[in-house]
């Protein structure tokens, strides 16, 4: 069977799908490609035009079921949607590579930024392991740290560190060392994946570590469902942060030694002399 297609130079040519699959996109002989797209926090208004464009043009969209619901309205009716549950990231990466090798434009959806605790790394790794010579583009998105910071004020104006408290893929001993180092170095610290109903110990331990290096009155911002429906934000203190409602869709921003509350909002001074 022979069909017509458009190559990367915009010229029409005759193609053999079976031959193209074997060529695996060498020299631009296939339209098969993967875009790993960061969709931002969830609301379409926070999605970049580039991310939206990639999703709208896709033949196949692959992603975690919860994230797929957030982009469903901009997926074409004839686009194949492949969704699954959390923990199947490697499987989804393999599916994306397989479809790209079948000459499909594939989008892998990742919340926030695809390169920040997202799907970008695993897709690149799987493509290399499979010797899949298909173009892979990483499309950046707005990550939870900056969305939460904007809601809280300006806590990330100076140096900051982002640390996930999930020990599913990273040993707690490693996370603990990173917390100690970041706290001692006086970084503003953004905590991702702080706790779930069955996993409260990491946040408790992180709180103890932070109190060793920060004043109990240090401002802390807590944003739940940042950039999504039902968003909630509160500014509290390091001492009181554990009394707040915190779960896996919560982002916690812990100020440094200079962070203060200005008119109810967190501000970490950049160093400008504002007294003049």
C-alpha cells in the first residue's frame, strides 16, 4: 500500500509505510516524532501556545489519566488517546516510541514542566535503549514552584532549591541529605509531593530538619491545587506549617533567612536598596 505524506521540508512524496517504519526517521524520511509536552498546572490559560499547538496537531496523545482530563478539550476527535495510572511511566514512554516508529506524531503529556519531575527523561532514555532514531522535542511548561510562588507573592526572587519528598524513586537517605544541604545553605526551599494519607513521615522529618536551620517564625507558603480549580493558598510559619492541610497536590514554599511577609504576601528580597 502506498500513500502520500508531507516530509519535514514541506514537499509531497510517495511513501511506503513499512519501509518508513524500518528507516526509523533517518535523514528525515518519516513524520514520526515525539513531543514531550509540559501542560502547566492544569488550567488552559497557563498552558504555553507551543504546548497547545503540539497537542492539537498530535496523532496520538499519551499520558497519565488525570492529566489527560486537563487537556481533553483541545485534543482532536480523531486523535488516539492512550492513558494510564501513576507508576506506568516507563510503559507510556515505550508506547510513545512505538507509535513514533509507526510514523505518528506523538505527544507525551506531563504536568507542569516535562523536565521537572516529568516524562522528558524517561522518554529520552527509552528511545536510546530502543535505538529509536525519531526526533524528540521537549516542550517546557509552567511548573508548580513558579505557579505557587506567584500566588504567594515573590518568595523565589533569590536562589532556591526544589526537593521532592517522594521516596518512591529516590531513597529517603538521599532526600534527607539534600534537605540538610539546602537548609544549611539558606536556600528558599520548594517541597513537592509532601505527603499523602499513607505517607506522612517524610514531611514530619523534613520539618524537623528545617527547624534545625531556620527560625520557627520563618514564613512558609502552602498552595494546594496550584493553578487548578479549587486552588487554596495560605501563608504561615515554619513552626505551624504541619498544622495546615497538606497532601500530594500541595506545594510548600519555605522561606530563607531574609524572607518576610509584606502586606500578607511572601517576599524574599533580591538585594535592591528600596529605602531610597
